[in-house]
């Protein structure tokens, strides 16, 4: 499968390169932009980025494997990141994650990101989201949801099932 | 009566205050920048001349401003280390990678008052002859990234950024750069590697002090969001007035992030050292105490890397009396003034200003297990003691919290932690070791009891869990 980059996206990426004295610096912003467009970072996206920035593919691939936010396969349309770090844990993050998993028929004990078979939801435990004063918090796509109890969790799921217009990533961030 | 003193967050939560530039300008925005650019050179009593830029740098030094990211190092001194004779460009990076667990203060500035940060950055860049700067925003802040991008666009359109800013003949550009979920990017040399498009493996110091060999091996300043906002206020009100806020050697204001077992968690901006740890937790203007029937078991005083303080601990502090004589006073944990030096004297740190309160329903073994899992996940893997040790500690704590612990695990944890600290390239080693060292030492009976209970009933999870 070859990568098809629409002209406006390529223009956006070209502009990103101009922000840095050295092209390699743009690689993280490239990966964010490509992931937002395609939903994940494919091997083709890695090769394309490397060629564009004059790097060996391994220089880009090692970023995808290191930084937790980059993913190599498509995830659910509604991506639920439940913070598991201390303040959220004290406020019941563990039960919250279990609630999401049980409602979606996912394994509440598995510790890796899990996606529903219909591809609508992914539930994941992540580290501190820096909103500890309103724990427990959940990042749903790009939207931070605070003080999430069972009923708020259910509305997040209902929103996701109805197409999740408000929760869908609102376009690319680099513009 | 201890109360908030809102300097940086003055407008942030006011009704109708929006993050756009027009609103900022209506509230006196970019006036400090105009004042900075109008600074004239001055002659010192010893006959030496200071350029306008040197005057601003001198003001920041005299203000006593200490970095708000975690280390609490003098901002003016940090700037003074910059190699200005190398002939290479000087870069400035705003560290907006806020990721120390418990900390959520920079988020407020980025979301609610982005132009204040940008103004602080422009002043800092101008004072340090910086022509290109970056705001490194953590990946988990997608909304903040959008807001900052919009704010940068607005600042460019108004002529505060770009070519010949405000007709001064000075060019300056600031760009947004996004991280992607790695805690280690908050370490300044790791951040620099990440900005160069690499894995964020921290660099060894010496020789890679950012002030000399930073971004692209050029002199580089890395400052926290709140620190750069403070620069704007120092210029606006003057170093002398700023230094009157707070206490001796702990000047200005600080935004405290309070979370955990308090009735009213939240962010509170206070004059540094004017409120005690106990007041921040119990006073009606701040945390409003614990839930009914609960008492404090422990306090993590400066982000999850800081050493835990146990309820009832007492500390000796040196205080200057009215007669100028230094005396030593013994204070309870809750009477510690919340400032850099008092927390250090108590064997811990105020770090990023994040207080996490643990009440008597919390078991220290469970708490440390959670903290330890964070560090095991976030170690970058470059240095063996940290990569392996953080994982070993997390594994031992996992078994202690899953009914498979041993009585000897307490000593085992201490042994590992002692062999991480001081043996790594960056301070992450200490950050991973300190929680274990302090929790296990101060709550050893709890750790041993948990292990002993598991040995008596192998495989059976403890009743309290």
C-alpha cells in the first residue's frame, strides 16, 4: 500500500519543516500530523517521513516505538485514555477503567489498550494527564473530561455511540 | 490570614476573560514588553555600563526569581551562565511539558492566559538576544496546543513576533513543538533531544550544559511556563517590588497544585512561604481539610518524585530573629512554611509545587506501588540502574499488593533504590528512587507487615486490598 498524501496536507508538512534550523526536528510534528490524518503511523508513513526529512527510516521508526502517543495500528473512533497516576488512582481511576471495560465488553484485567470489535472504542490506561485537582480524569480523543463518575462515563460512551461529533478530533493541531 | 495572591492567575478565572489577544490587550497586555523594549542603558556605581538587555537580566537576577519547574534554581543565574561569546545563535525553550504527577498549574496558564506566557517569552528572548524560541507542549495537551498556536498567530499579526518586532529592528520567532507522551521530555536535556527530533535520552553534564551546548549544540535557555510568566511581572512592577512578595530567598508568587484527600483540591497562587503546608491543606481559603473523620497519614509535598512526609514528623529550621541572630526552631510538619528552603530543610523539596495529601485510609504500600509503576513506565532506558531498578521496584511492589509479597521486600526495595540514585545520567534516577527510599524508611512496619501477611497466607490477597 502506498501512501497518498493530499496536497494541502503536504503543504502543511512543508511549512512545519521551515520552523526548524534542522529538518530532523520536524519529525515529531510530522508523526502527529500524519497520525491525526490516517489514524495511526503506518510503515509507509515512517518511510515517507524519513525520505522527506532526509533520514534513515530507523530514525523515524525509533520515535514511533519510544513515544507512547504514537501507534502503529488504527484504534477505536472514540479513544478513551483513563489516567492511572496517583491522584486519579486515589479518586477511583481503577474502578472507572473497569466500568468502561465492562460496559464495552472488554477485559477489565488486561493492561494494554483494547479496542471493541466494531472499532468504535479503545480504552487505555495512561500516565498523569496533569489535571489532578479534578480527579479522576479521562482524555476522550482531544477532550479532557474531569471528575468522571459512572454517570459521566456512561454519557461519554453514549456520545461515542452516537457518532461522537463533539469528541472527534477537531482537525489537525499544527495549523 | 493566609490567602491567595493572584499575580500570574490574576485574570485567568475572571468571568468574560478569554484567551484571545484583544482581551489580553484590554487588560494591559504587552505593556510590560513595551516597557522592556524602552529600557535604557545605565551606568553602575563602579563605572561599568549596562546595555538595556543587561539591565533586564540584572532585574530578573535581583528579583530573586527561582525556577518554578522543579529545581528552584535562580532564573537570573541560569541566564548568566549562557555563553554569549560563542558566535552561535542563542535559543530559548519554554518547558510546557508539565508532567510531574500532581502538577496542573501550567495547564491553567496555557489554556486561560496564553499571551501572558508569550509576552514573558518575548521579553526573555529580547533580554538574551534570542531570535528563535520554542514552546514545548506535552502531547497530552492537544487543546493547549491549539490555543497556543492561535495565540502565536495573533501575536504575529500584531507585530509582537516576526520581523522587526514593534519597529525595534529585532526579529523574533516563536514556534510550538509537541511532545508525545514521554515524562522524560520534562528533563531539559531530554527535551532538547526531543526537539531535535530524536528519542529524548538526557545528555550527560558536563559537558552538555544547555547554557553552553544545548539545542543544536548552541547556547540554550530552558525555562518553565510559570517562570517565564513571572519575568513579565518582574519587568512590569520592577525587581524590588516583586522581591517584596513572598519571603527572603523565596520571592514572588507560586501556583500550588493541591490534590488527593482534601475537600477542595485545586490550584492556588500564593506568596511563596506565606502559607504553611498545614494551612494549604486545612484553611478555608485552600484545601478546606480532609473528609469527615479522616486524618492525615502522609503528604507528598512537591510532585510524586519528592520524598514523602509522615504525619507527626518534626523538623529543625533555622530562623533569623528580630535581633538578626540565627536561631533553630523545631516545627511540626504542618507548620513548615511552603517554600523552597523549608521543604529542603525537611529533607524533601517543594519541586513543582504539587502537594498530594494521603489520609489515614490509604496504605503506603498501595500508594508506593502506584507511584513506582509510573517511574517504571517512564524510565527512558538509557542507564541500566534506572531502567532495571525502576522495573524491579515496581515488580516487588506489585507482588506486595497482590498477595505474593515477602517480609524481606522492604529491605530489597531500599537496596535497589540506594543503587539507583547517583548512578544515572539525569535526575530521573533520584526521582524514581526517592519515593521508595522515603516511603519504605518511614513506613517500614507497614511494608514488612504486608509481606509477612502474604508469607503466612501465600497467594491470598490481603483483606485491606
